[in-house]
C-alpha cells in the first residue's frame, strides 16, 4: 500500500507563472545533494530561515521563514504557497528540478531526531516523470498536493530532457496535519504504474553488464541499478542488493565496501551534511 498520500488538488491553472519557471530553468542551484543524484537534479531555495541564497542545506530550525533573492523574483509561485498553505510551521520552500536523471533510493531526515512533513506540488511535469516508494511506482500530476512518506526508501526519475519542476514545502512536525485551502475535487484517481515482474535473466544481464566495474566507474554504474524498479516489479532497495553483488563479482573488496557504504548512507544512517566519497 502506498504510504505517500495525495491530499488535494489545487487550481493551478489560475496562476500565471510560466515566465517564472524559465527563471528556475536558468538558475544555478549548486550541488548540495550530488551524492544522491544521477543526471540533472537541483534544489532551488525560495525561502528558508534567514533568506540567504547560500543556505541550501535542509535542516529544521526555530524562527521565521524568509524569502531568498530567488524567492522575491518568483511572486507568482510564492502566491501558490501563501494562498493555499499555513505559514506558521513552514520552514523551507524549494523547487526541485529533474531532467534526464534519477535519485538513488533514499530515506530523508536520517540526520535529524524527528522527521517533518514534506509536501510536493508539481508545477511542470509529464508522464515520463515518476516517483517511487518501496515497491510502488506512481506519477504526480500537475497541481496535485502530495504528502511524501519520506521515512521509507523512495526515489524519483525522469527520462525527459525537459525539466520537471516540483514545488517542495517542508513543515515542522510530522503528526499535525497541514491545512490546505482552495482545493478542487480530483478528476482522476491516483496514478499507479503497472510494471511486469523483473526476471532472473534481466537481473543476470544487469550484473553481467557490470563485469568491468572499477573505482572510476562505480558511481556512474549505480544509475542502471536504480532505474530497474521504475520499469519492473522490484523494491527500490533491490538496487543496493544487486549493486553489492555486482561489486562482489569483481573480487575487489574495496568495491564491495563502497557499495555497502552507499546503501548505509542512503537508507540507514548518515550525519548532517555528511558527504559520501566515492
């Protein structure tokens, strides 16, 4: 059963922000979370604890939300936030951009004692942009408000070169619901993607394709492993099992150690701003 929830659908077409999406497309967001990302992914900060564009590393905090310089350039997108969501618990406003890329399956908030509440609202997307949670793959439609279940392994993928842009709102507290205003009735059911079972032959082909794995290619190779469960019935964490097996087949203990360490970093344990070194 999908733990993430579609909470509402917003009247997104009533907002005029097409020109603002172009600003996001041209914004250099840096690489705070490069360890998790393959292809083109970035997080653009519109509001945070002090309004600094340089403050890009997510963390809970005490105090007031403040617009960044980028946020001040995007009044249309920010009006989606102020019109429809309470601001008292809101701590971060970001836009996630993903094109021709994939996220390693991961668990959020491992660095912190308590998880918060994360909502995502796609502003620009297509059928090639998918999310996953454990063994389920699903599509977030434009304007849908989703509460992402961040404390189980999950991922996202887009095979399109046209960037998917998703508004991400992080609220303090995991239990208290977020009141959403101005929602409209959903016209379509939640989109769960059908996938055929992964076969032993496909797994063997994946493992065999990594026969030449070495320290210089190991990071890039993981993308193939992470992509499988988006098209075949498999749990997101199977990517790590296969990755460790592929490393073991090389006979190189250092590659096995690195593969196991990446699993730990992504879904088991990591420190605040801990960087993963390939």
